[in-house]
């Protein structure tokens, strides 16, 4: 497989803008400086969609911001990679940060923004240093700054650090955090494209999306030779769990779940696959019958899976599904900002019920109540976090009800023990 996103990873000094340029980098920034009007048509023609999980067409988002009349616009790169099990953005930020910076600068030229903010999660402290050094080096050599590439065009960039809150991966909570407030979601509309950072029109894209921009600027419609008709290009997939070689793999969108498992060396010790979680920690958990499902947005949705962040976690038959669901729900309960009641109370109640099931205090008779509470929490929560927390549990109750019951503690006399 030809690598597009990872072609420079490990081959150049990540902080050196000159090394990046010598390997072909910043060439598309030169093209963008010479003809800013060509950018959005090229990005639109490529079919690039956001790689943060939502899959919104990148060119369409940029056109919306460009169309806004404002004295100031911003570019925000969302590097708050808080989805457990997902590590793709970290790889790009560590090994090819100038690709991300080039994508941000091109986005700025496209929409009329002269400043970018790279918002990175607190748990990546070593990456902060790399990014700040890369920005300083790019400014020193004229790739960023007041007069990029000696032109009259300006694009500056800065790094802002989150404080470890999962909710700040949601774009409006991220904006709240940058502005110095508690990370809580904003009511929409208005959307960030019209009223984003400091109330100004703002492009918000994921790290992987930004790193893809120079690629699509170069390839244009030829980018569509990779991936599927509706999801063109390549993507970074994080493969984890009971596999031989966990890691980040680049593959065309539309690569099947089974093919990605094979890329990771198959199941560890040739164990039997029990289930696979698709799209990240908040994604649905499905069975081995989904191995032929292509990892692309529409195909996944049709099959009850999720592309999401591109994370796939494979688990073998030693996995207790009740325990797995409790672990996931506990994480989301702890990450709730508490702004809305369904999420604040619903997730904690689900967590407690699952703990009681594991401790033998509740049994099979409580599954319908558990399912109803999960559905209510998901449906009524204010933001995507409240829907994300119960989603894996809902999928397990839908796809593995018999296995879920089998994984409950078995009754022996008057006491329960783990089965």
C-alpha cells in the first residue's frame, strides 16, 4: 500500500522545516500563496471529509467560512485526541508536524484567516515541545509568520493546551476552553463557521484532516483513486486489543475490518475473536460476522458499525462483556461535564448498575431496566458525550445479549461468584 500520510514519518527530523521541505513539504503552501482561489475547488474536488469522526466535507466547511464577512477569522486544529484507544493524531504530531502546520496555513489562505490555534490534549506533554519547536522553526525559515514565503500574506500559529477533559474534543467545548472558560458545549446554532473562536468565523478540523490537505492539494481529483466513492483517500487506523501487532496503520478508506486485523498480524496466539469495537471507545461492539464490512462512513453505518476515529479493538473469548461495558461507562461518567441531567446522572446510574451486576447484586432480571436507562440517557443528553457513553453497552445488549447474560456472575447457593 502506497503511504500518503506516513510517507515522511520517521524519515525526517520532525521539528526541522528545512528537512520537511527537502522531502517535498511546503510545496503546496507555495501553490496556495500563488493562487489562494484554487484551494477550495481542489479540496472539494478531492472529496476530503473530516477525519475526526463526523466526516463533514472539508471543502464545504471552508467555503462556509470564506463566505462570512468578518474582520478576523481563525483556523483551529483539534488535537484533543481523547478517545481511548486512538493514537493516530499523536503519530502525525510526533513524526510529521509540519504537514499539519502546512495544512493549517493553506486553510487560512483559503478562507481569509491569518492565525491558527493548535489545541492539544494535556496528556501529550512531550508533543507540546515538538510542536512549539516546529512552529518556531517554520517561522524562522519563512514558512509561517508575518510574510510567509516572502509574500505579503500572513499566517501565525500557536499551541494551546487542554486540561485533560474528554468533552473538549467536541468543537464548541474546545472553543470554550481556548477562551479560558470551563469546557462545556455551546448551543448550536450558531455554528463555529459563523461564530466560533472569540465569536469570529472559524474553521475547526482534526489533525489528520489538516495533514491530508497538502496531499489533496497535490493530487486533486486523483485523490479519489484511493478509498471509496463517498469516502476518498487513505486513513490512519489504530488497531488494538488482543492482536499480535497493535499499532497505527495507514490504509485506504473501505479496507475491511478483517483486512485491518490481518495487517495487525491477526489475533494474538491465534485466539478466537469474540467481538470488535469499531470507531473508538464510543463505537458499537459487533461480532466476527462483520469482518467483511468496509471501514468507510456509509458502509459502516449500514452494517451497524462505525468508522469514527478509525479505532478497532479486537477482543478474544476471555473477555467478559459486562466488565468491558462497565469499564467504558465508568470512563464516560467521569468525563461528563455535568451540564445536563441525563448525562450527569444517567451515566453514573448505568455505571452503578453494571458494578452491581458484576458483584452479583443485580442479575438478568435487570437487563431491560439497564437497556431503557441507556436509551434514555443517549436520547436526551445535550451533547455527543451523553450519547457516546451508553452506545457500546447498547450495542452489546443488541448484538450479544446471550453472551452478556452468560458473563454475569453465576449463582451458587446464596452467594454469587464471577463466572
